[in-house]
């Protein structure tokens, strides 16, 4: 059986992880996945995800599955309001279908 969900993806600087995780928890999402990220965007080329001289400057991609679109937008709005004026970052939302999950 499948379940409709929404996948919020946030790509930003690693040093924000704990603060973003707190927002995710406070909004009520049940979990998230974090992975190293790199690439090129409007703020130029970023870390490739390989260990850098200072690990605090590397980037991450956070994926959050939420049961409602409103929850995903709330997380995104809170993160953007608190961090995206001062730190690089982007958030995007996709429809998702959860397969074989007991609870998410």
C-alpha cells in the first residue's frame, strides 16, 4: 500500500544543520535525511562534498517527507526567513508517494 506525501528538499550550508533540524522537529515532521551536497548555483560553485580545509563550510541536502503540504511549506518558510538572507540555500517541494512505510 502506498501513501501520498510531500518531499521538501533544502540545500544549504552544513553549519545550519542543528538549527534546521530543530525547526523540522518543532513543526512536527517525524524525520529527515541529510547528505553531503555540492554544485553550482546563483552564488557560484560550492564545495563538491569532499572534505574541505574547514568542514563547517561544506554543503548539505536535507530531505523531509511530510504528510501535508502545509507542514512542508511551514518548514521551508521558517528556514528561509531565519537563514536565507545571510546563508546560501534553496528549498523545493515535490509530490511523493511513500512505499512500504509503517509510519513517516
